[in-house]
C-alpha cells in the first residue's frame, strides 16, 4: 500500500505543478488516463518484487531473478527491452525523413539477437556468469574489466536517455506538457519499481508493457493510413518522394556517397547489439541453455514484427498533406510519431498510442538502469573496493546504484535532440570498444589483459579520430568522406588483442 501511496503522491504533485506553475494548456483527460496506466505498471512491478521477495534479497535474485525465468516470460522481457521508445520513435523518424533504406536499427538489432542466440547465449549460460563482464574479468582481470565497463556504462546511459527523450517528445505533443516534466515523471516511476523488485519486477512489467504496445500500435496504423488513401497509395507516394531510398535494400543509387557508411552502420548495429548486459541479463536468467537460445531467436522475430507499425506511421508522416492539418508538419524529426498520433487520430486513440509509447519506454528504461547497476556493483565495486561484500548487501548496493544511473540518464535526456542519433551512438562505442574484447574473452584462450588493453587503446584512438557530431567531438584523423571508420576501428582493436596477447604470452609477461 505504501508504494502505491507514494506513486499517487508523485502524480498529484505533477498535476499541481502542471496546473498552477506552468502556462501549458494540459490535456487533463489524457493525463488522468496515463496516470492510470502508470499505476497499473507500477503495481505489477511492486507485486512481482514482493512475490519473489525471498529470492530478491541476494545478488542472483536481484540481477537474474534466481535464474528461474520461464521461456515465455523471457521472450516477453527480451523483446520488450529492445523494442523501446528509441525503437518505436526512431524508426518512425528515419522512415519519414531519410527513406526506408536508412531504417537499419530494427533488422540490425533483430539479427544481433539471432547471432547472439546462436553463438553467445549457450556458452554464457553454461558457465553461469552473473553479468556480461564476468568472462572479461575471468580472462583480463579486475582492473582491465573496470576499464571495459566504461563503454558498457556509456552505452546504457545513452540508450536510456534516447528512450526517455522519445517519451518526453510524445508526452509533450499529446499531453501538451513540457519535455522535462514528462521525462522526470516517467524515469522516476520506472526506476522506483526496478529498485524495489529487481529483474522479476522488470520481467513481469515487460509482459504488460509489450501487450499494451502492440495493441496501441495496431489501433493507430489503420486510422492514420486513411489520411493517405490506404497502404497501396501511401507506399506509392512514398516511393515517388524517396525514389530508390524507399527500399530496404542498399544500392549506389539510393545511398550515393554514403554507401560504405551504410554498411558501417549496419555492422555496428548487428554486432554492436550483442555485447549488452540488458541482453545477457535475460540469457543468464533463463532456466537452462536451450531456453536462453530459444528466447534470443524468437525475440529477434518479434523485433522485426514490432517495426512494421512505426515504419507505416513514418510513411504516413512523409506523404500526408500537413498543410491541411491545423498544426502543420512536425516541428522536428523526433516529433514524427507523436505528431501523427495526436493530429491524425481521435483524442482517445491518441491516449492509447501514448500508452503504447510509454509502455515501450518504461520496458527499456527499467532494463537498462538495472543492467548498468548490476555491472557497476558486481564487476567494479565488489572486486576493487570491497571484495568481501556479501550477496545480501550487494543487492542493496545495486538498488542504490539504480537510482544513480537513472538520474544520470535523465540528465542526459534533457539535452538530447535526435532520438535516432543517440540510439545509434549507444551501440557505436559498444561495437568499437567492447565487442572485440568480449569475442576474444569467450573464444580465444590465449587472450590476456595486455592484448585487451592495447586493442582497447587502438580502437579508441581510431574511433574517436572520426569525431562525433552528436557529442560535439571534433575529428583528428583524415578519414575519407565515405570511409567505414567504426568497423575499421573495431577490426583493428580485434587484431590488436589477438597479436599483442600472443606476443606478451611468448615474452612471458
């Protein structure tokens, strides 16, 4: 009862703030509907945490739900984790602004789940690791693992910030409230039930959230397609507008001077989608090896299916006559999906659509903050600061860390402009800096910390040499305009680990 009272108190404070301290004309029926949605999700999360309270008191219970997650729940939580706000909003954004050929993330992440299931899941589950960084600690040692934790943490923070921004943009459009209030409210609720219930709370709320997501999108798509004459007319108009770029298949005609950049991003998403604790947390929580493989493969299929609706919404946004709509065209790319939801559907359908996006966001936020906190406490704090820390206290440290990570991601979200750019960026650093180390730790018995360190430094130098517009980082290496420098950096880092590990091994260092 007390957690629910806290939730309603938070929602009441938000209502008072919006009613008396802002000039926004808030859509109160929609706000009340969203409050009910949040109450349901929060209640499910708290209930799941209490039901598994005995298991959640130790580190295995907090991080892995006692390794007892059934396959069907595992499929829901794996799928819901990837199909987040960045997935839904970002896919619609790129479809509407850049053409279908640049909508790479849905199928890229789906392939990463399939490859992860075929080549990584069985090995990780068999060895009964607790986090993705455990094989790195086993192979490279504690200090090197702490260094490799940095790209993993950065990826989780960027991932969380991207999906919180997606929700904030949707809230701002449909509810007519400011971005910061929407982000803060959603982040607080998701972090609260995650800290209380651990992975069981995350998994059970993912079931509810994924169902709401599919139902909401299924209602929105047919209504919005009516504005552009149905699917056939919409796709024909979309092809007229984007030409060769209206196809998923890459071609010189569609990509022009960005052909190799397209392949660079494609490989980044496929292989950069593997070394994530949010993925391996579900693999390691499965009851056995076969379950871990199955949930990975099926979740990959779900990711592809979940992309259909946002792609169609993006096509509608790109082809509809916005001059006939009083609000006009979306003011910015990140507002593509919420603009369509608000102005091309009825008010009640818009609220349901908002619930769908909110569900997608919360299902990823809770997973991401739990993953980053688990790695930080288990692989950095415990071995380097307090090796004798018992499991019961580890769980409490993870709970505190969840709040710290949630606050950090929320602050980043306040400054984000494009959902899709940040969504790519979170896999960028993981792909270049972490993927080579994980591959070698699992599959190269001669890999050692010297090789991992040199490979990390090589990859970091080459990757950051290309700069990054999203973070405002200048480039300092003269790469050609259409050079796949991310894959180049990753490949050189991988070779560096293999070569230097063998040289160091021969030298006996």
